[in-house]
C-alpha cells in the first residue's frame, strides 16, 4: 500500500488502558474512535476541539510518539508502526508542544536549535548553517546567544519552532502552541507558522482551540469525543454556528455577530470570517 | 529575579584561560590538587603559590571575586587549623590553661591552612572561567574511555546539563508555589526550625509532581526531535585541542615535575 498524502489515517482507533496498582485493567478510554483523514502536502490544516476531544492524542500519532490500537497511520508513505522508518518519520514530521519550557533542552538558544540536527548525525559545519537559517526564519537570530530562561513565552515557542525547522521537516505538527501565551506571543507564533507554510511550503497541522487562528487554514477538522465531527474549509465550518455551539466550541466574534444579525433578519450570508467581509456586506445592504 | 541566578560562579572575561579547552582546565585542577599533597616543604608551597598567581593573572578575574568564595569555607578552615594547633602532641611552646600549643601543631596548622586555601582557590579558578555547560562537555569527553566498561557517559552528561537547565525553572516554580501557599495562610517564616522544616513538606509535594510532569514532557519532546542516546550523534560545538591547549598541558607538566623534584627529592 502506498500513500501520496503527507499524513493519512485509516480507521485509526486508540485506547488508553487504565490499570489499578496490581496491573489489572480497570477501564478502557477510547481517545480516538475510528478516524480516517488525509492531509495533502503543503496544506495548512487546523484541528479544533474542546479539552478531551482526542486532538492531542491524534497529533502524537502523526509523529510516532503513540501507536494505533487499531487501524494505521501513514506519514509520507511510511507506516508509523514500521520500526525501520521511525526516525525518518520523526525527522519529517516535527512536533511543537504546548509548554515552551518543557521542550527546550539547550541552555543557550543556538544549542537548543542544534539539538535535533545533532541527534540526526548532521556534520558540525552543516549544523551551524541550519541553526542560522532556522533562527532567521522565525526572526530569533539576534537572540542566539541568550539563555532560554530570559525569553518571553512567544519567543521560546519560536525557538522551539526553529529547533524543528533545523531538522528540515516536511510537516510540522503544533499541539496547542499558543495555549500558554499572551495575545502578542500568540500572534508572533501564528505568523511564523503561516510564513513557513507560504514560503517554505511546509505542511502545518495546527491544533488549537482559538478560533481566530483557524481562519487562515486550508482545511479544518473539528473533533469531539474522539470522532471527526466536521471537516471543510473554515468558511464551511463557520457557516454552521449552531452545530459548533452544540460541540461547545465558540466561533470568531465577527462570525458570531454576522450570525446573530442574520438571525434577526438582515440579508447577510453565513460564514463571515473577517471584519472587512462583514463591513462589505453591511455596506451592500445600506447602500 | 530568580531567573538571573548564575550556577557555579562563572565570571565572564576575555582571557586565555577562558578560551582553554575545558578538559585542560579539569586536568590542571586535578593536577594542582595532587601537587599540593606532593610538596612537603615551604619552597614547594611557594612554587604552588606562583602557579596560582600566574593562573589568576592570566584569567583576568578580579582577585576580590576569587576570595569571595573563601568566605563559605572560613569556618571549616578555622576548625581544621584550631584542632591541628591544639591537639597535635609534641614539644610545647605555649601553654594556656589546659590547652597546649606545640611546635608540631603550629607547623601542621599552617600547612593545612595553606593547602586548604590553595585547594579552594585553584578549583574556583576553574569554575570561574568555565561555563557549567562547558564543564559537562569536558567531563563527557574525559570520561569517554569509561564507555568500554559500560559506564553510560553520554547519559550522565546529558542528565547533568538538563539538571542545569531546569534548576532556575524549578526555583521559579518553588517561588510560585510558596507564594500561592502564603496567600492561603501558610507560614514559612516563624516558629522553631522544626516547625519551619515541617512547613516545607507541603511545598515539596507539588514541586515533585510538577518536576515529574515536566520530565515526562521533556522526554517526549526529546524523542520527537530524534533523540536516541549518544550513538551516531554529532556535536554542534565539538571539543578540539588547539595549540594553546597543548602549551597549557606542557606548562602543567613542567609544574608537576618541578613540584616533585623540589618538594620531594631535593629537600
């Protein structure tokens, strides 16, 4: 079986088995339930879902940190359960985690960025080139000699991204990278992610519960209780405000406002994503 | 504030000692300590002193800074010297009440004092001129031969450098937990020593839990970045001996030979 997609899952099911102190099975929680999805190369994908919807567990499958209970996961044509591909998969699909402090290993920014290439056995000279180019790509080059402890959350998260880029991945999976950041740090991180997608053509999979970050995605998956409940372009997803609210997910404020205006009788289409769009629609009505 | 904590006591200057390979500095420090126990007469101590002065001059670290470290061992120094002074049997010089100072005691006390002071100064020059990171790297490289007898050298040095990286983070966390508990009425400051020690227990529990959680996260992040132990790993900043390192080794060798010849054989 050969797959052309960057990432694809086939009836993926994952169960956490809870055990008591003697090791007897106490109960089984199904975190992911029969999920099949495809991510094409070069796409910007967003995965939405409230806490416990299985989105982080799903992300860890893309990087071969967790393995399916049933079904299979393919990364660039490689089955994650095939041990001989393990390190290739982890190199091709980089991962950014939520807490910036817990994923920075180096005591100096440049050393941390060099950690991945060091593990891959890249020659010293090339490590330096890769470190320089990846720090420049996220706009952190002037901080290369600093200790990570002196950086803000958003800066630390950008260093983490540089650390992943230095491994030359084809795909970056970001597991709620902005959850612990302030609004400015959040903007910087998302901007860096979008630039990588636009300029370098790296596939981005962004897991988040901030709706505003989803607007730019090519495709959105909405997860609930381990299932993929909805999928489509942001516009398609946000046209279904009622369904999203059923899944306990908010929508961007502008979308919500447009939705409420439409409900109270104005001729505004569903799926307004930006303020400019809403202004244009309102102008049309009141001309 | 806690973020600015400097581990060890690294002092940044632009000196030749700072630029030396950490392996050279570790070996030199060990050799210097050994030399202090080789020499047995005062000419030997003068040579050691000259060697120390040369190191201090070359390192460009202010002398005041070096002797700051001496404060912490002042008590130890005093106790050692006093015990040697009063409790060595031999020819009595002065007798005050029941305490006798003997000739042998006096010499031994001075000798001990000099040895201790030199020992501390010599090793603080190493820690003052080498970053903890560099020291770990140097130790890893030096202990490399131990790999043959299955000592996990790479793992030990990785643990050391991760510990160094997380100490400030955990300190900050301790501070946070402490403040959270003070806000809810915990008292860390008053009462007897026992009472204060007991008050720290509820602080340690959440700290340990959080440390384990961090360890788990970090392990996953390292695996995600292809970490698989020391095999097949390249170095971003490999340690390579330069000309100056060989010169330093030569100087140290000369010093040791001089110590043996003058301190043991000639006199």
